[in-house]
């Protein structure tokens, strides 16, 4: 590479790039000539100049919309700006091992992009970070110890992205972050507090979210986790599915929608006060959902619509809660004539049944779990 100080232009005989010095560093201003693979590995050695930025000054002029760049190696770039690689339509590989900060739409709609390498010190995957890159297979590295946020639609439509991420300090996953990432494997996120709607919608190969419900999670947006993702087909969960976070009081819409053949019990110890519409619709056969809080929740009329293949049980511990439930339950014998032969016939342990299915005939059991309550068998 040679560099002309009078024009701030550099060339290697194929590429001609114009630089600008701003914010205490050299950055891309524009690319005026060249095609193929752009390799800046030896640029500092040849010119004495380190290119560290392609961000706010150029506002996307350098790479955005270019169709002549097949790959990029820029080992010293630290910052990537707003829409910098937006619709860089021919690029297949981007190697930025020092890149830490990213503007919105940084790598959005790079239709031929296969692999992206950035720094493990990255702190945020911005809004639309790498959205709609259907050929993207790899993100390197897969462990980001400083990452705290994944923005809205960050990997939306990256249907071939086949990675599992370790994000020990992640706190926020925004709406649609991994929507239609059908080969995405999973995330380790022990400090997650916020999970946006449909964050994992159509993640059909999801194998592991660990922990599934972190104690730091502030709420469960109904369709954020399982909605339309058939999570159970390959899902691996080492820890018991025990939700005990005291901040979680609402189970949102469509919470279990999309779960199939997933029979590991869900045990809710959190004080669930509200169960929204279709939260437990179409529970798979054998699925058990247990509630162990004495809170008597309010239900949407269709909260358990067609949940009859599974089983939902509320275990009640205090006399106050038992009294409250009795006012809402339907008498067992009046609901099902055959219940008279059930082991948990009233007078032993079952308080009654509650219908919150919107007319589909699905009932949840309400059971006394006070000391000495009697039999532990439930037959539905």
C-alpha cells in the first residue's frame, strides 16, 4: 500500500480508498476504485497509518450499497457505524477482529454474507445488527463476556446461522432478536432481565437456553420464548424447569404455543397473578404445569384453550387461599360424573376444578397441599 498525504488516498494497485482523520483516529471516507478482496492486514506496516474507524463521519459512504467487495479484512477497525455495510450485496466474509462498537443496521441485508468475525469485547449487538442475512452461517467468536444487549431484530432472518452463544453478562434481548433463525442453537444468559416479544420465534433447532428462566428475569412476555419455535424437538435443559423469581407475576399470551412433545414439568413458584389469553393453549400430551404459590390468579377466558392433553395443577397451602379458590372452582362431581370414582374426589385433597378455556372444556385442578391433606394421587 502507498499513501498520498496531499489527498489522503491510499492504493495497492487495485483498490483506491480515501481516508479521513477524525475523533483521534483514521477512518474510511470512501472507496473510489477496486474490486474483489479488500485486505488491509499490512496497511499499517506499509503506510504507518492505522485505520480504526468506519463509522459516524462517513455515515455509510464507504461500504454501503457496494457490489464490488467480495471480502474484507481490516484487523484494526474498532468502530462500525450506522448502516456502514448495509446492502453490501456481494461481500461474503467480513473479518474485523478488533471491532467493539456497532451502529444500527451495521451489517443489515448483506445478502451474500457467510461469515462475520468481530471482537469478543463487543458490548452490544445493535438494532438490525445483521438482519436479513439468510446465507450467514457463522459468527466468530461465540463467547462475548462484555455483551449486555441484543437489539431489536439483530439477527432476524439469519436462517442458516448455526451457533450457540455464551453471554454471561447479557441483560436484554429485544423484540424479534432471533426471529426465524431456524438453525440457531442456543444461549447461555444467567443475568437476563428483559426478553422481548417473539425473540425466538421460529428458532426450530433451538437446543439450549441456560438457565431457561434466570432469577434475574423481570417478566415473561408470552410469545417471547416458545412461540412458533417447536422448541421441544431438540431442546436440552439440564436444570429443573423451576420458575421462582418473585418479580414474575404475569404469564403472557401464547406462552406455550409451539411446544410439542416436551413433557418436562414446569414448576411455578413465582407469585403468578395474571395468566393471559392462550398462555397454555394446546399443551402437548403429558405436559405438566404446576403452580405452588398461594396467589389466586386472574385468567383470560381462553388461557387454557384446548390444553386438555396436558395437566395444569394449582397446589394451595393456606386456608385463606383455599377459601378464595373454593369461590371460583366448579364442584368436581358437577363437572364430570366420572369424577366420583377419582382418587382425589372432594373430601380428600382436591378442592375442585377451574375452567379458563373459553368453552373448550379444559379444566385445571386445584389441590390442597396443606399438611396432612391426604392422598397425593391425581387422576384426570
